[in-house]
């Protein structure tokens, strides 16, 4: 199995590459390279006016990066769940 990278939004191992515009199938966040170091910034582009910190809160509340993406998001598979030691 190819190595999977952690989504910066939900923490699931769903991305083929980091910072490569992959879309996480679990939370539907498009990975534009934003991370903890700039989580409160608005990057625009594919994630619109959504800050990473807000997208994380949204995922905890309703399972997707934003309300409109709920129909596209899905629960993580067991092999996508973050390791409990990772802090996610």
C-alpha cells in the first residue's frame, strides 16, 4: 500500500501528497498547503473564505469542512484513522 498523508483538517490518512490540492474524501478539505503554522489565515482559492481552524471546528460539529460539503464527505475507514499517539 502506498504511503498516505494526513489531512491537515481532519487528521485522517487520505492524501496521496501534501500541499498538492488533493481533496480529502473524509472531510472534503482541499489541501492547499495550509497547516498549523497559518491555520487562522484565509487562503481563498478552493477553500474560499474558510480558515483551517474553522474547518476543523466544522468537522467536529458535523463531519465536513463546511455545511455545503456534507453530502460529499464520508466516515473514515479503519486504515485512514489517525494513530492515537499523533494527537489527533
